C-alpha cells in the first residue's frame, strides 16, 4: 500500500500512539489478503468456515448476546451546537465526548492488530462518491468492509496526495494482556459509544463489533455524516433502495424507495415480477439500503448511486418464495452473522424452509431442535454478500454518473389505517407524507418504542436536526425543475383476524407498475383525502385473483383515525419548535380539513356504483334533451 497523503499518514500515526496496537496492517483489498485474514479468524474462533461444497468461501460468525443490533441510545451526534443535533438525536459537547472516549481508546488495541482500511463509498472516481478510511482492531470488520465497500489501493489512488477523506476510528474495546486468551467475539457493551462529529466529518466507535456500529462506512458514514455533507453541498444521502423497472418495450424507470430496517427493502430491491401478467418485465437491482442522490444541472434530474458494494441483509424470512435473488447473492463468498448452523455445515434461519431441520446449532452455539422454545437464528441475523453476485444486478449499478430517479416511494410497517398506495398532490405534500411516516417496531434496533414516527426512514440516521432536514428536502425539490414524484405505500395492513390483506413480495410489482404509469403520465388516479389513489381497474390484476372488496378495504380511510393521525403529526412537530417548515403547518391543517369534510369512512367508489351514476347522468341528459 502506498500513499503520500500527509494528513492521512499523520492521522494514522496519532491513533497508533493512542491505541497502542501490537502490529499495524494496511489493507490492500486483494483476494489473497481477504483469504488470509478470514483463515486467521477461523483459527481464532471468530469465524466458522462453512461447507465449501454447499457455501463456497463463506463463513459464520456468532456475536456476543449483548452485541446484536444498533444501539440507538448509545449513538451520538456531537455537533458544536446542541440545536443542530436536534431533538431526535443524542447529544454531548464534542470536547466532553472526546475526553470520555480518549480515556477508553487509550491502549484499547494492546495485544491486537490495527487494520487501516481505505475505502470508497461509491464507484471509484465517481463525482457522487466519497473516500473514507477506517481504523479497526476487528478482523470481522475488515472482511465485511471488503465486501461492503471498494477497499484498498484504488481508494488511496483516488484520494491522492491532498484529497478529502472521512476519518473513522473503531475498536472492540477489549485489549489483551500478555498471554491472555481472546474470545470469539470481543466487545465492551457497558462502554459502547457510536459517535459522530459532523462539523469535522469524523466518526469514533467503541465497544461494539456489530455491523451497523462497526462497519463505519455503512450507517455512520453513508447516512449520518453524509447527510450533513449533503445538506451543505445540495444533495441527498438517504436510507433508500434503488431499482430499475423495465417493461417489455425496453423502457426502464428508476425509483428510490425508503422503508425502515426489516420492512421489506431487500425484498423490494430484488423483486421478481409475477410469472403471469408480467411477462417480459424485469426489475433491476442498483442497491438495497442506501442511496446518494445528486442533481445534474444539465438536465435538471436527480441521479443516484448505491455507495455500497455489498448487501447487509436481514436473514430471517428470506427464502425462495420471498427473495430468491437474495439467496443467490449469498450462495458463496459471503459472511453470515447470528444464523443457525446445520449438521452438514450450511446455514439456516427461521422462514428459510417450510420445515426446520431436525437438529441445528443455534446462533449462540447451543444444540437446537424444533419445539425447544427458542429461535435458531437471531431475529436480526444478517448475511453480507457482494452486490455483483445478485442475479438481478443492474448493468448500470456501478455507473459513476448514477441512474436518473423518476419517483420516490416511502412506506412503513402499519397494520391498520394506512392505504396500500397513494401519490402526493405535489412535492411539498410528498415531503410532508414522508416526514410524517410511521412504522411499527423492527428487530434491527434495540430500545425503541412499539410504534414511532420514522421520517423518510431516517430517524436513526439523520446526522443533524431533522427539522432542518425537512427544509433541505423542500429546497432540493424547489431547486429542480422536474423533481421525482412522491408516493406512499403500506404492504402490511391487516384484516380483523390479524392476517395480511395484501400478498406482498412479487405482487408489489402491480403497485410499482401503477407508480411507473403515473410517472410517465399514462396512469389514472382519483383524489382522496390523503392523495391520488388508483381505482381497482387501474391496477394490473392479470395473474392474480384478488377480491375487489379486499382492495377497497386496503384503500379505505377512517375519518377518526385520520384525525388522530393529524394530531400525532402535531406531536412530532412540537419536538422541533420553530425549525419546522411553515409549509408543514398548512399541510397538517389541509389534511384535517379534508378529513372533516369527508365521510366517516372514505372509500373508493366501486365500478358498479360508478356505472350506475354514469347511467343516471346519461338518462338525465336525455330527459333534458327531450324537454
């Protein structure tokens, strides 16, 4: 590894002095290096090598039971001004936090190797991409970062002698005394801190080895720090998947979609269109989690890249019916965390097959059999797999110029009240819909309420005051002549028996097709109190027998529930006081008025009723003509 970047070299020397590692390794990102570090991890008990016939070049890791998810209560935005962090982020004065953490970092890598990981978030050399460098003492982090980013000498070449990089420091927080035996998953849960210094574009992480807390190129850089960079530079860093839908005529439409973790992002990103009724359609995968979106002044459109090179997907529930492409992506060259181990050296998790194996080793390393009363895989267990292995990977997924975004789709996990799909009346209304999005709790984070507002699915990831973030979104749309259309979806509405009404998964293609038709000006919609909605006949139903009454239930709006929703928006806005966009106050009042003026339960008019009304108008017209 070679670099002449003086700032980088000085920074590395500074942290070597603080952390006091036994050795230092500059990561090259080569296959040979990956193989060597992975083999060493196997020997140390960090990894279990899976059966090479069933899962070539793949490994299983088991975390400490206290280190299994993001720890939002220990994640901090240490801006200079507390108000710049906002009410939805934890804050501490930067000087105080640094004093606290430097005591923890002092000597934290004794007995370990300091790995230096130069990486690019986004295609090497792209004007949308940015460079980071992570220091870590975790071989788990090194191997995962090699899958998740463009790592090694190429990143240093792009950085050059005086280029900008985001400095990221990570330690598991468990130094080793001479002769002390290591544990398979070292961590320090009592002292875990995930800290961001937005003005300095710097990240410090201590005590956790879990992906989101330790793979600092992911949520920490690509969302929390990048969102601040995006605000300052006029672009968007979003918790969004990117897909391109191509019709049989070859027309391809790219959309960005934001869902909270464990709410179907990866399944949507790798969606397989229904076999019947969508012959010739293709869905191409650009990314499943994060999008960096920048305006192109030449054509006024927004262009997006996936800054990551890998998937860090939720394992449970992934199977050939829900996401065959995800299974193909992790069929080799992958790392699995907290899933179960089969007797023949492969992996398994709940929902992977109709019937579980008769015997497994669970995610904690214990014997497991069906009916034992506990999960074989942790609910937040993960697979790390290269994007390039996905069968549906888009030919332009590494285009340095990005792909043009025609629509933004937002959706949470709501079991009642929210319709299946509707379109915002305009950009401002769309930003309001995204900002007030609610979602029921997922397994991806610890310590969150059973139900919470998750604006743009960015609540845990926005690196500054979320009210300023809303204003930034409004500005981005207003400064572009033809911004993407905005839609809300909800795949998770249930009936009175607690069963999902909508089949979801590949059938979501039917909703996506209506969205695409709307974007291109060929789809019909009717006005509702919350936005533009498709009628039953506007959805392409060929190949699916779906009762109209279920569709009307999915699309219905209860006036009382709508009023409560508007009040809940007010509770959300109260947190931000005078920083809330003034447009939001008017949008909330307009929502209330539309609800008040509507019926107790607003429903789409059935085709039969429409036909009767049309006949009545025709008969009236004929009567008038006779007179």
